[in-house]
C-alpha cells in the first residue's frame, strides 16, 4: 500500500515536517521507487513537536533508521514507530574525525580523488551499519517496515551515501543518484554563485543565502560588496540579513536558515544571533578571521542570547578552492 504524500496547495509539492528542511521522498529522484515508501532526512530531533506529529500522521511512518553514533544525542521513537540503529561511524570514530580526515584526503590526493577517497573511507567505517540497514529492509516482515525514513545529523554525507548505494541497488540511473545528492546542497549552490559574482567584482568571493524554511523560499542572496560600497560591514551575510528582513517584515528571521560559503566573522555571527537565524550552514572554515568555530566563537559566549544550530563543511571544497584561486592571482 502506497502512502499519499501531503502536499502544499500552492504548488503541489510535498510538505516537510515542521522544523525539518532536508527531508524528502526518494521517489522524487529515483524512478524505480514507489512514492511514500522511503524517505531520507536530517536528524529527527530537529523536528518541532508539531513536526514530529506530522512525521507519523502525515507520512504514516513505520520505521526510523538512525545512522548516527551512540555517542550522539539519542531520542525515543514515536509510539508505533520502530527505530533501528545502523551506525555508520561508531563511538571510536566520532563525527569530528571526519572533519579531521577530510582536509588530509584533499591534501594527499587532490580535490577529485580526495573526495572519492573520503567516501570510500566512510563506507569502510560504516560497513556494519550498512549491513544492518539493508538486512532490515530485506527482512521477511518488509511490508511492516514501510514507510521508512533514514537519517544522520544533517542528512548529507552518511545519509547521502546510503541513498547512493540504495539507488545503485535499485538500478537508479547515474543522473538520478547525482540529482538526489546535489538536492541537499541546492541553497549552497546559490551562495557559491553569489561568491563567484563577487570575485568578478574584485570582492573576496563569499556568498550568502537566507531561506524561509516554512515555505522553502529564498528570501535573499548576496555576495561581498565591501569594496564597491566602501563599507567594511558589507559582508555577504550582513547584506542578505538586511534584504531578508525587508521581505520577511521584521528583524527577527525566525524559522529562517542562512547558508554562507565561508565561516562568518565575529561581526556577522553577532548579527546572525540578533536575527534569530534558526540554522547556520557554512562552507569553508576560517581559522584567521572566523567567529564561529574560530576566534571569538561568538555563539559560545555568555553574552550570546540566541545560538543557531551550526553545520560547517557544506561544500567546503569548492568554497575553499574559490578563495584560494582568488588570492593566488593577487599575490
């Protein structure tokens, strides 16, 4: 029996559970999968109380497969929903190690082969979790397992890898697998385009995008314009925040996410906090001028009244390469 997806009356697109952005039906990209059976998702904990209710009632969810480590924050599955732990990276290999290994792979093998090596490493780390996942969906009680959702933290690397393998096993076309993977990064693509345009203006190539997650709509996109405007505060994030506030109708951008190609500086981190941004996704880290994971680490200060969820390393390779190329030709 196929579940009928709830839809947005305005454009007939599937509605995501409240509080969740990176949630979708695999059938949207994999033509061999029936709608309403398999979903890929970000962390279930991200859903609001309303979203968790929608997760079960609107999608008739039967099973959740958690790909995270036991050392991560755990949750109890909703009543009537089966939860399976299919750990891709165990406690001996914390998620932070992936961030440590990634630059090493890029340094030792270059950008293309380095990314491939990274995913091979991740597959080896998660072989037991993979076995658990695929054994579960091939179980004799398979009809009782679906609809099923699987997730890691952000729904990108571990979830993306499982989706790729599932696509290969179901004879999905290469194009379908690629399109599904890059759907996760569609907003960062816009930010990267803004960064590229900034470089053409002889600005440091940083781009930012703000998304209203309630309607999955881009409110504002901007690139650096400090030289053009002769304004030291005209960073991509600041310009995007100002424009988004005009459209949103208020300074507090509740339920909005910000994507930026470079770790925000202290000034931008403070503005992001003041704007009540829900989640911050950034590309490359900035050990020299960053203010989130480096420098002042603004969100960790007692004086910070709002701390968004922060996820770094989103399309880090392209973000970093764009910056390196920009400065290399100017040395």
